[in-house]
């Protein structure tokens, strides 16, 4: 009896610890509401061209996938000691990882631009002439994001590690939210400027400079095993992500038809996809570290021994979703109790559907890749975050169709 009580107290302590750190990390997603306000207040920009809204989830997701690879590898490397908690005089592993992330940024921008063009031609009736515009806007936004976000990612990882926090729980949720704000701002600014008189020329030149810089990095490091391994393992992941996120963009176009300008939905949308992806990253990253340390077998069935982390992260996301509904309702003055209840219940339904699916997917991807001798950090966050965007967007669409 006493043993059972001790186990129960230990498990409760682990749940509360995971819940506390998860709420701390997921609270950064309130910044996603800022990105949502940018989106809601810039609907006129997205009406400039039919592909602008379709491309938006892709920009967020692919940038999140690249950030996820960087965050996942950093958090695991800090635990294992292969990366130092300092920028100058760091390890060779760190610099090769950083160069690979820059290369993947260009690679993902080109792949996303090509797949978005294909979807636009197939479903929006656009012509091949839109290809260059989509590619330039995508590459420009991705290049701006890597310049702004990568130093911040490393800074937050070092700060959290030095303060005794677990980077597996705190790093990606914190940086993904900030990235969403910055990327949304970069994308809107790029769209506004691109269609101006000198915008096409300026961004074409900027994209060309970025391509040349990446080519220089590639020539310098193509013989480095770790650099090449990262590019090879992530290539198929980026292609998969690019295809999935275009599905998200197509669904978002359908959502815009259903809600007909309801700005509260636009406001919470980036925060919703960000939070569900972050829950998946917490589950996947904590599992990955356990696999590497040998404290958990790398099997999908091992999720039964990881339920405390799953439950803690999920409970934290439910609390955060309720807060989203309250903030969005008051922001757009939908203060009637019926309106608040409707938005809150809709978001909780979205949460239950999306997080349930993503918990299983994140853990399964982590276990399966580790079991096959691959580095889960190259797969877990990129795959789960892009799938999370699609699953959350689809869950939102289903909920709105039934209950809106």
C-alpha cells in the first residue's frame, strides 16, 4: 500500500512538473495571437493575389520545420555535450549543424515554392507565369527568417539550459511562437513590397545573393560527413512537409469561405497550429532524449510508459486554448457569454481532435526513426509540426462546418 502511494506521489509530481514546464513553454504561444492579429488586419494584402493565403500556412510550417530541426538537434546536443552553451569557440558539430540549417532553408524555400505553384495551377487556375513570383516571395521570406530567428534560437537554448530548464520542453515552443510572429511580419512585408514598382527587382536580387551564399557554404562543406548527413536525412522530410502544408493552405482557403471575415478565428489560427505542434514537439523531444539515454525502448508501444509527459503537455494545451478564446473574444468585443462559450467550446473540440492524433504521431515517428538508426531530431519536429498544422486546420474546418 505504501509503495503504491509512493508511486502515485512520484507520478503526480512528474505530471505537475511536466504540466508546469509545458504551461511555461506553451505560454509563449500567446505571441501567436500577435501573428494572428497581423493576419486578421492584413486580409487586404492576401487578396492581392489568389496564392497569397494558400502559401501562408506553408511559410509558417516549413519555417517551423527548419526551426524544429535546429531546436531538436540543439536540445539533444546540449544534453549529450556535443554542443557547448556558448556561441564563440563552440564545437565543430554546432557549426556544421548551423551551415546545414542555412542550406536547408534555401532548399525548403525552393521546394515549397514549386509545390505551392503546382497546387495553385491545379486548384486556383493560375498560370505558369506565377511561378517566379511565388519562388521569389518564398525564398525572400525564408532568407529573412533565418537571419532573424537562428541567433535567437541558439540564445534561448543556452539560456534555458544554463537556468536548469529542459530544452526539450522549453526551446521549440518558445522559438516557434517568436518565429511565427517574425515570419508573418516578413511575409506580409514581402507581399506588400513585392507588388510595388521596385519590389520585384529588389527581392530578385536579394534571393540571388542568398542563393550564392548557400552555394559557397555547400562548396566549403560538401565533404563534411555531419553536414551531408543532415541534408540527406532532411531532404525527404522537407519534401513531405512541403506537400502536407499545401494541403493546410487549401483547407485554410476553404475556412475563409466558411467564416466570412470572422477576425477572431483568424486571430487564433496561428496560435492554434503553433500550440498543437508544440505539444507534439514536447512529446517527441522528451521521448527522443529517453531513447538516446536508454531509459525507454524505441517502440511505438512504449508510449504507455510516456503517458505522464503526454498528459501533462495535453492538459497544459487545454488551459492555453481556453485563454485564446477569452483573449480573442475580448479583442473583437464578442463579450456576450454565448459568443465566448461558442468560441471556447469550438477550440476545445479542435484541441481534443488534433492533440489526440498528434500525440500518437509524434511518439511513433520518434520511436520508428530511432529504431532504424536515424536521428529522430531530423524527423520528429519537422514531420509532426507540418502534420500538426494540417490536422489542426482540418479539425478547425470540421468544427466550424458543424458548429459555426
